[in-house]
C-alpha cells in the first residue's frame, strides 16, 4: 500500500514589519512617539504668539492721518443721517455720522465726556475735549487689524474701529479713544510726533481713570498707562523706534 504523501507546507506570509530594516523600524517607531508627544504638548501648552511691543500697537502717522490704518472702509450711512440734541455745550459742534443706533451710541460716548468737561479734571482731558469742536465722528473698518482709531486732519474726522459700534462693548470704553484723537485734533499737526503721541496717550489714560473701573480696563487703557508711566525720554525713544517722527 502506497504511503500518503507528506502534507505540503503552506508558504510563510511575510509581514510588512519583518520586511523593514532594523534601523528603519527603530526610526519609524521613534518618529511616531515624537509625533504623539508633540501633539500632547501642543494641546496642554499651545505656543503663544509673540507679544506686540506696546509702542507698536498704535501705528505711526501716515499722510494726514494721526495713525496709519491702511485703507479705511467707511461704515455705510442711511439716506438720512439721524440727529440728536447735543449731549452738552462742550460738544455741541461735533457731528455724528452713523445709523440710528450708531448715533445714539456715539451721543452716549459724548455724554460721558460732558461729565468730564465741568472742570476738576486733568488738563489733558480738557484739551482733548476742546479738540473735538467741529469734528465729525464715524465708524469704519481698517485694512490694518487691531487699530482702534485714527484722525484725519484734512477733514477733522475721527474714524473709530467698527468694534466700538457693538453693543457688547461698554460705552465707557470708547470715550478714552475719542479723547486720544481729540487731543491730536486740538494740536492738528501733521505728522504726529512721538512727543505728541505720548501726550495723546496721557489724555487717553486720564479718561480711563475717570470713566472706567481699573479692574475692567481694556487693552488700550493698559497700553496707554504702560507708556505714560515710563520716563518721558524712554517712552519717546520707543515711539520713535516704532516709526513716529521726533
């Protein structure tokens, strides 16, 4: 009786991992571990963007503008711009150009400044309020992000960032920005020098102290305080380094 042939061996399957050279396998594993560790670190402690130095947060002047905003995109106006009675005599000649809600909001800003116009406030504030005579205030978008405002000396127009038109922002936070530009208009010098910018910051921070709880100060108030608390020569040198003329 013939013997049964021995069973044929099944061909051994070659796994992909077995086909990799040892050095490549080690490299592959280490790269995977590094990717996992990097992802965990990124989630736990994401990298922070480098902070913009305080002297650079309000760009230097350009042309007839107190601050270079790049292109200005004026907020659209209704066919008939509403008017409201002046908040007080000190700002009676200020023209507000916006829609109904915008005009009401800007009038509330001026009402805050009226409370500061009766004396007993720093001279910087009185000067800034005086600079608003005959000025126009409007909202706009700016090509350069993060700029709060600019004043156009040619038209005596204060352009405020559109964010200030939002109800979510307290009106009190807008008034110091208007004081800043009012101070520039009071001196109406083109271009704005480093010394003048420092003085405008002084008017701004004075308004912050008068109108806003220090624990609720927005970034522009903190920036103004940081600069004005420096020795004058140092603050001016920083503004010059940021592009302001002497």
